[in-house]
């Protein structure tokens, strides 16, 4: 696989990982904007805007956009997080240039008032849908609690109130500040012609004007608060714990991810033996999420409301034991093998590669090959993990508990 | 696109299928065991959910901890699930660890320890998982819908029923496990980077048991009600509906696939356009074709706030019914490209293909090669799809809702 790179004069970065043997190709725009770039007055605008990009341009209506993607047989979608908005499509190689051309057009949308009004209903339905899914609700609330006033606590969806009050002109203003070429990466992986892609981008995107886009990158260790949200209609107790982890810029993030796996993988982890295997919690998972300038370890626990005190006692014991004795070489070796096989399987499809390719560039402006990822995972030793435990002290966490229990 | 297909039958009847995919480092395999939810004895609904966990709590000479650690050291990504006909054990891993992983699975399937203490823990976990379904209405509604749509026992929920799971006896469940590995009804499939001869030799040694009586298939009873509402205090009304269709073995399978694609294949499909894009009624709306050996249907889900529920249902039903009145050439062309693309991308995934070839063999008695499917898709025409729809109009709907209010059907 060859890595290719080019930057247009207006700052738009184009990257590609070319695999002539692949049966498909994937292409995406990675825009460095999300909930953390919003003020409370426009909470939810990044995600709403992501929906609005599919509503078309001056030349294409929403229905024409959908038909155009489907004519290419594209497997396409988009997602918005706290810090990125990503648009992607996987297609057969012969359609790659067409689908890339379509995305390029959509990156300069009309944002028509009529479309804005209809789509607002869809966004409000999406907010209602997640209200009925406590496993999502608990994460959203816990993140807000953990980050307090730090922008990473901003809600991606926004609220009924913030979205209802949002105007199309507020959205246009946000778009003009964030969807600047110097804040975007066009990434491609699989079987495609990089030169042709660059030529297309040069023809279609060179006129986009650069804008000074900034983001405050401040690490934040968390509020370490505890909150209980009682909902007697729920059957289970849903608990989310957050503690500080390492940023995407920190080379030790691979060690942090391995620590997350040792503690909270769904098979053979410390949570598994402490909580799932003895049937105290049907779900007990932990993972490390590295973000821009900061990071968090998330734990999600789902259990019988009556067993909550016992579950939390065991969690505290797991963390206390971890801080006392660190992790064993055998545990680390097992976690490494699980992570390596996951990397191997994911990278066998262009779509799997696209996401890590794009994010690596968005966060670090560098390329990391599959082999470099593998080497970085293999290089982690038990002392690296002990160092992370010592510095981050995962036993101190923010906790949000949602369910029938009042405390 | 032209992955190589291998097939071999052991003396005891077990069938091994393989599809080699070039340029990958992984392998994925699947054991389909004849112990699906419809085959379980009466009053044992949910036993397979217990068994999926219990099997891995000690096997051969390894304790529960030793076994899980052995799998994890090999980096095996495991998954166990249950359909109406099968209990399925799936694994994906780096191809070099394949022989060791197969040895572990031989122990799990053929020599599980089945300790009583471990049974109790597996049963408690299954009860917890079932109780958790109340907090996931999107999944719960489909479970309720299938139960109502398929004739009993084919709609029995794999996740179980609370009273039956709570009373599930250890001895009866252990007996199911012992009768489960009936080799004449077991399928093994593998995809990716593997040596088929070596895999066959190893499996021949590891799985040398003879056929036993196995679990007995039941005669289907009548279907459930036409419409049911389950009240709950949620933010949305969740709507599930299903209408019968011929199975995958039917001569019309590709016409069905095209019809479902026009209805709900992607964002330019009828449901997405009419329900979400034009009217803003829902965030989530979609339909899928689901086929078993003897029964099949198109299922559809939509979630919407209570005051829009009736309109959402009405628009969805109208779209189903309108389909037979006409499909444009462009719509069919989009459906065909979408189906072909999915097929080729599936051919890049070892995990997706190992499941597909096993399903094909069970449902059709043979494995369709990717090239054959591609050719069938190419030959579809607007006329052939409409002829099928006019012969099989969508008239009979089973409908289920969960939420603050019911709908009128």
C-alpha cells in the first residue's frame, strides 16, 4: 500500500492510501468541527448541519443528492462527534471519482430555509429516539458531568430547546467559520487513482477561501462529581464512569488503549472476571477515547438496580488493586494479541482503513501505516502501563447513574 | 470477485465449506449447530441464550478461566448467537492461530464441562439480558414482532421468556447441550486465508462423534395476532410491521431483493424519501427481507413521537402497497448497483462471507458463488419485479407498537 499526500494552496489536504488489489475504494471528508466548537446558543448545530449537507446545493435538490449516491451504489453516511464531522462513502473502484465529485459539491451546500425547517423535525425525532435508549442517554449525561464547563462536555445532538430555537442564518454563519478548506481533509483508501483525485480537487475546491479556524486545546482532568438520575420506568441501572486518559497527540495513547482493554474488554478482562462472569452485571465495558488535547476512559455498566452497591464496590476494588500491583506481562500480552487481530481484520477493507487514515491526519498531520500501528502496539510494555496508572489514577472518576435507584 | 469455493463432507455427515479470499491475513469461521430456538423443548425458551454462555465456562481440561484466557491469547474475536434453526458460534482471528482455535472449539462443542454452578451464573446473566430488553425498545419491538409474525415455534425469542428462564432446570439444559452436536446436521464454514486440506484433516480428527438423536423439529402452529400494542412511558412510539414473502429458495428471490431495495435500500428509497425526507416524521425508518428455511417476510421499523405515529404507519403502509403500481427504470438500476456493490464488499470480509456460505448451504442446499448472484442481479428487469409484486401484493401485515399510545390499523 502506498501513501500519497498533496495540499492545495487554500489549505485543503488530500491524502490517500492506495491498494491496487482492493475490490473497493472509500473516500471521505473529515471536517475538524463538532459539539466542542459550539456555543450554548447554537448547541447541536454541527450535527444538524451534517444532516443539512445532504439537502443539496444550488444545482442539486435533496432527492437528487440521494439518487446520485444510490446510482453509484455507494455505501455512504456521515457522523458527528464532539470534535469531528465525517462524511464517507465506499464504492466499487469505477465509481470512486464520481462519488468523490459528489462529496466535493456537497461541501458547499445551499442550506435552504425550507429544507432547514423539515429537517428540524427529523433532528427532534432523533433526540426523542435517544431519550428512549438509556445506554446512550447515560453516556451523554456523564460526559457533560465529567467535563463541566470544558467544551468536550457539549452535547452532540443538543436539546429540544436549543435545536427548536436554532435559525438557518445561525447555521450559515457557523458553516462559513468551520467548513474552510484549511479545516478539512479529503481522504481516500483502496483501489483508486490519487493523481486523478488531486486533479479533481484542484479543479473543484481551489476557489474555496481559507478562514482562520481555531480551537482551544486544553487538557481537562474532569470534575469527578457523582450524580444520580432517577427514572422509575427503566428496568436496569445504567452507570457510566469517566476518568482522564491521554490525547490523540500523546504517543502513549496505545498503552492507554491497552489498559482499557485489560480492564474492560468483553472477554477475559478484569471487569469480566469481577462482574460479568459472576453474573453481577450483564454489561461491564471500558475503553479509552483519545481526543484533541485530552482523553477519557469510559466505563459502562448495566446491572440489576439492587446489585448496584456491590457492583460499585467491586469496581473500586479493581481500581485499588490495579494501582497497587499494576498489570502482569501475561495480561498485557493477551490484550496486545486481541488488539492486533482487531487491527488486522479491520484493515482488510478500504472502509476500515479510511477512518484511521483520516483521523490520524486530523489530529496529528501524519500518516501511520498498518505496520506502524502494529509496531506501536507491540512496543508497549508493562512499565508503560504502570506509568499511565500512576499518572492518571483511574480510581478517581466522575460517575453518572441512571435508573430506578434514587441514590 | 471470484473467490475459490471448497466443500467436503466428513464420514459422520458434517459438512465443511470454505471460501478462500486472496490478500487477507485473517480467517473467520462458523459452526452452525442444530439447536436453534425453534428446536428447544417446550418451556425452555431462552435455553440457547444460557447455553451460548455456559459452553465457554470450562471445556475439555480447561477451567472457565483457562479456556477464556486461551481464546484471548490467540486474539480470537468470538461471537455466539441463536436463530430459529441454529446455535451459531463464530470466530475471527489471524490465520496463523487457526489450528489452535479449532482445538478450543472442539472442546467447547464436544467436551463442555457443564458445571452446575456455572449454569446458574449463565442463567442469571440470561435473565439480566432479557430484563435489559425493556430498556431497548427498538430491539424489543422486533422480538415481539417476530414472535407474532412467525407460526410458533419459529418466532420464539432466542433471548427467552422470563418465567421460563427463571424456572429453567439444569438437567434439561445439560441434556440439550449433549444432543446438540449432531454432526449430520452441523455445518462448518471458513473464509479468508486458510489451507482447506489441513482444516479438513484437523476437523475430521477433532469432530469424530457419530450422529445422535438430536433435537426434534416441531410442527408449526398458527400465527399470532394481527395487531398488538404494548404500553410504555417512552418519548417515542416504536412501530414494527412485517408482511409475508417467499423464501430465499423461491425463484423470485432476486425480484424480492430488488423490491426491498427500491422500498428501503438506501437514502433515495421510497420509505426514506416519503417518511423522512418529505414529511420529517422519523429519524429511523427502514425495511429488511428476513428469510428462514420455510418462512420469510419483509420487516419494517420506525420510531416517532406519539402525535405522528398514526401518520407514520399510514405512510409506510401506503408505500408498501404502492410498489406494485410501478417502479421506474432508474429506481431499479439504483437497486441493482446497490445490490452488486454490497455483494462485492461482502466478498472482502472474511466474517461476512463465512456466515453467508453457511446460510446458503442450509437454506438452499448449495452455496451460490458471487459471480452467479451478480449475473442474476444483472438480469432483473422492471417487468420481472412488477410481475412478482402483482402476483404477491403486500396485503397481510402483522403490526406491533410500543409506546404511550396505540395506532389504528
